[in-house]
């Protein structure tokens, strides 16, 4: 196909080049003959300029005659496009000088330029070339008038009218070139296709007998290979009619089902299907005529001894005389694979469960000294999951926030304050306001936690949740406007995971009771967060929070509600 396309392009270029060379002769002869003949019009209309215009016309005609002489040389044959371009320039320039001499703007001799323009349709130019020729002729007309004549109101009106008609003619000529180019390309393609077909026909005429013999041999070899494959393939291959009756089966079928190969098959394929899978297989047969093929369809079959096999099947329609007669099925035993998949899934679930329990236990280390934190960690990961899920629906984050990312931030968000393990109790549990020095000590927990997780990450490859945990621990106290700590990052310099957990952490802190404050209401917390939109928090994450504010309230007040502390319980009892 590529070779035919190349041949077509080469053929089209050669035909166009030859046609251009042939038609240039007509254009040159028209210019040589007609340009001087219009001196009659000069004599009648502008007798005062007759002599000057006659010299213009003779000079132009003589120049084109020289081009005609060049046309018959090797240079002219190899540079046809250059010759015709020069000829059009000379003709247009000659008439343009006459227009300038007649006052420029109101001159009606622009009609001569339109005649020059119209002759473009004689040439086999493509759309772009025709348009550029038209623009060139117009500019040769307009530029000298603008530069060398004085405009008048009436003259400008005439010039505008002339230009309008001129541009219209350019568009018409361009459209004509487009249509002619399309027709010539179609004709050229047809010629090439006919040549190719003629060559192929000639080949087949001379090699028909040899080709027939070769194809017969290929067919016999193909049938033999198919028979060997059919007989020895490890998968079950069967043909069933539209009523599910088995028409043909390979030896593997007889071995699997447990019947002698010489036993005549008189039962329906559906009778072999595991009882609960029969409706599934019936639906598969029902949609096959529409879909034509069904791949990787899984169900169970039962052999004569009652043993059940998990199998996977590919099925396709079989036609005869354009009529659907049945289905071909290739069935593979996947019993071992299904068992291994189940075992692997169970192992994975156990590993995941152990991993998540380890992460939660690790995070709890930072809070074991503070009885007021309650279900803080459980709520943080739920808040973070809600925010990540909402952001994943936005075009900006669809390619970034995957289901794995959501799971990882759910697991790693609880590691945000792990660095508080290194903060003294005297500061961490202080009921009053911290001094500047004490607050500086507290701020160290970001670096302590991040460094600890970074050290673990280097020891365990491929743990994406630890990478997120490290980001969150380091930067969850950074603020959108750059006033946070530890590094004063701003806007999207802050990792997305840290921006998400920052809002989740602040909301939970606002709505939780601490040794140094009472809990704010859900509504008050919402107002505080909205005031800090674009300051403390990422505006898009605030919007995600507002979209799920009621879900935040439900997590806070119902799903993971704090239980009264031991001190509060004793007070209530008293």
C-alpha cells in the first residue's frame, strides 16, 4: 500500500510538471498577442496616453517573447513555474503602470488585471499557488497606486469597488484551482490503480496454474496442521449448535468429561454446566449472535464422576451460507489457577490487614500519653479519604489521584503527628498557652516524624504509603499563603497529601476537646475553615470539604465519636 501511495505521488508530480510546461505556451502566446492588440482600446479611450501605453505594451510583449524563447531551452523546461511567474508579473506590472498614469484610484483599467487573473485557470496550479498568484497580481495593482497617486473621495470609492471585485475574482480562481486539483488527483489515482490492476491481472494470467497448485498445497498443509492442533491441543475444543447440542469435540473433551472417544455424543452441553452457572452460559449463548465473539468467560463444568472443574472459555459464531449454525468453543481448565488466586488473595488480605494494624499501632505511639485524643486518628483517615475521593472527580486531579492513592493516603494520614513521640510531656500536655520557646519545641515534631519515616522508607522499597506518610509528617503544618512551618512552602509547593491532611487535622482539632481548650461546634469549625480559604488552606480542598461537610459531621459525631475520658466519667459518677 505504501509503495502504491509513493507511486501515486510521484506520478501526480510528474503529470503536473508536464501539464504546466505544455500550458505555459498558451499563456505566453496570449500575452504576446493580446497585450499589444489592446492598444486599440488605448487609442479610443485614453488617446492622450496612447503613445506611452503603446511603448508599455510593446515592451511587455517583447519581454514575454524572450520568455517564449527561453521556454524552448533546457532551463525553461526545468523551470516552468519560474517562467510563468515572471510572465504574470510583467503583464500585471504593465497594466498597473497604466492605472497609475490614469490617476490610480479611479482607473477602470484594473479590468485588464482581472483578465490576467482569469488566465490562471489555464494553468495546473494547486489551491495555494493559485491564491498566491492572485494576491501577487492584486498587490502589483494596489501598491503602486497607494504609493504614487493622490486619493480623492470619489477615487477611493472606485478603488474600494475595484478591490472588492478583484478579491472576489481571486476567490473564484482559487476555488477553480481547488476543484481542478482534486479532479486531477482523482484521475491520477485512477490511472495508477488501473496500472496496478493491469500488472496484477497480467501476473495472474501468466501464473494462474502455478498459483492454483500452490494454493491447493497450502490448503492441504493448513488442514493437516489444523487437524494435528485439533487432536493434540491441551484445551477442550467443541462445536455446539444453536440448541447447545454438541456436534463435534476433540480428544481432550472426552478425557476431561470421562467418556470413551467412540461413544456417540447425544447430550446438550448445558447438561455439563455447574447448576448455578447454567443461566450465565445461557446468557452467553444469547449474546453471541450480536457480539460474534466472547472471550475469557468463566464457569464450572461437571464430569461423569461428579468432579467440578473451573474453566475459562472463548467462543465465536460459526456460519454456513451466511446463516448462523452454531458456536465454536475453546475451553481451558483453570481449577488450579482459581485455587492459587484465592490463596494469593487471602494472603494479600492478611498482609494488608497486618500492615494497616502496624501503621495504626505506630501512629498511636504519638498519642498514648494524651487521653483526650480519643478516636482522632480514625477520624483523620476518614476525613482524608473523603477529601481525596472528591478531588479525584475534578479534571485537574483525575490522572493523579487513583484508587491506590486514596488507599495510601487513608493509611498514611494517621502518621502525621508521629514525631510528637519526641516532644516532652511537660510541653505536649501543658494546659495553658505555650511560650515562644515551647512552641518552637513543638514545631520540631514535623521534622522528627518526617525523618523517622524517611529512614524507614529507605529500608523498604515500593511502599508508596510511607512516601505519602513522610510528606504528610514533614509538611502538614505548611500553609497555602507560605506562613506555615517547617519550610514556609506556599500554594502547590506543598505536597497534595499534606494539604489534604492539614484541613482534616485542623477540623478535628477544632471540634475536639483538649487540655487547653473546649470543643467548637461543627458550624463554628466550618466558619473558621472558610475564613482561612486561600490563607491556611488550599481553596480547592476547602471546596471539597464544604461539599461533604455533613459527612464530616457524621464521622465526628456518630461514626467515631469520642468516648468520655476517665476523669470525665468519674466526675459524672460523683
